[in-house]
């Protein structure tokens, strides 16, 4: 009997064809074999549509070598491709459009603004959503700064902390703002002070090709001045049910307005950061419980709205009162936060769950077809 086949679709990091997350795929292929699941990796550029074949990348755990072989389309596709400005990403969009009828375990989500709007329709989530608005003009930023002493200006499709600015009113200096942040290459920019009248000109040169949103600034600085937040991974298990795989803290580097690991941040155990933030053990326990329930509820809701999801990551913040706030949703989460803090069990589970869910989907479809 042939094994169910799962194709992991990814993009190359660069033109030298180095694979993104290669070590993750090696672990997935090795674990898949033990589960009776056949896995290979491919990119949209590897597809020969005329012949209906894929020039697949295969990994042999015994020899620890990668090779290529022409293979038919898999039974299921695990889409790991993230948004990027490249010709490869345009190939990906064409692939998704042409083969939308195939079985995808995790289809892409919408942009940050759309996700915020759809979550806001649910009364359950509103207390956990920072004030957020789409930017039509600089007046939208000025209006938010009248209501909040700090706001974040971020691209609606951005990833990894790219292009995010933190704009703050300067106490005691009316009509003057401080701007800090990272450019499109994640490089920390030198802080700038400017009169409010100059803000529009500055922002217009920042990202005219992208749509932006402006979000209430949350005060998340630890005693050493570094910002922190939490990355929670929520995945479907082998029964098709959503579960929290783990939650890890992230601490940004000095002078950074974000905590992203790719931007120089470091991972930390959630409890370690909570102890620095909230002294009451009972309140810390409630934060963990609230965060876990919120993660599962958001995953279930978005899955019901869009369908075709198997995992999401939530970037969460906790204010001094213990209220859990959702910063944003990431539909293509990485897993290195768990290995960085030494939580090898959560790391292994994060790799296993998509495979167990793939087997569940395959067997469910097979049983339905036979019936």
C-alpha cells in the first residue's frame, strides 16, 4: 500500500538556492518516515505543469544527504512560503491560483488590517485588541497621537519587524515627536526628533509603495529598557483539534522597538519574563491561562472564517494589569523560539503536529471517499 505523500512548499532564501528552514524539514522528513508519511520539499519553480510532475527535493536521514527526483503531485501541500518582494514570490502566487483545487493544509491568511477587522467583529476579542486603524493620510497618525502618547506605524503585510516605526509624543515639548524603528532591511535607524508638521513628509518617504496601519503603542519596556512580548504557537493535533504547543518570551536588542528574533532579539522562558513584569504569582498564572484560551479561540475563529488552517502564531503582549493583548497573527510561524530556550519537547511537538494532522486529514478524506 502506498504511503500518503505530503509536499512541503517553500521558497529559496537567495539565488544560490539555499533552502529556508532546511534543518526543520530534515526533522520533519525523519519524523514523517516513522509515522508512515512520505515527505518531500519543493518550490513553485520546481513544478512542470505540462507533465504534471515536480522536481522534488528529498532528504535521506540515513545518509544525511539531499537529492532530487521527479515525482507526481503530493496528496497534500504544507505551504511554508512567506511574503517577500521577489520574482519567486510572484511564481508562488501563480502556483496558488492555478492549483487552488489541491489539498492545502494551511492556506495564507489576509493582511494585518483585514485580520484585525474580522477579529473586532467578535465581542470576545475586542478587549484584547489594541486600538488600530488603517492609514489613509498622515492625519490618521496625528489623530491616534492625540489619543495615545505612543503609536506604531507598520506595513499591513510586513514580517520580521521590517519597516516598523515607533512614534512618540515628547513630554514637555508640545507638538514634537520622536521617531524610532527599523527600515526594510531590519536595520535600527537613528532616533529622530521632529515637529509635528514634518511628520507627513517623513512618513511619505518611508513606504509609499506599501499600505500602513497605525496601532496604539503598548508600554512593554523591561527595567533594562528593552521591549518584550510573547510568541505563542497554536496548532491542530492528530484529531483535528486546536491546541497550544507552547509560548515563549522574546526580548528585543538595545534601542530596538521590536523583539523579533531575526532582528537581533533573544528568546526567553515565558515565566522568566512574567516574573520581571508581574510580581503576583496568582496573576501570572491567570495570564498564562488567559493567553492559552485566547490563542485557541482566535485559531478556531479564523479557521472558521477562512478555512484551511493548521497552525498560526500569535504575537502577544501583557500589560501591567495582566491583560493579554494581541499584537498580530502570523500564519507561517517559525519554531526556533523553542530550541533557543531549550524547550526541546515543545520544539519536537511543533514539528510533529502538522504531520499528525496531515495523516488525520488524509485518513478522514479516504474514509469519506470509501463511504
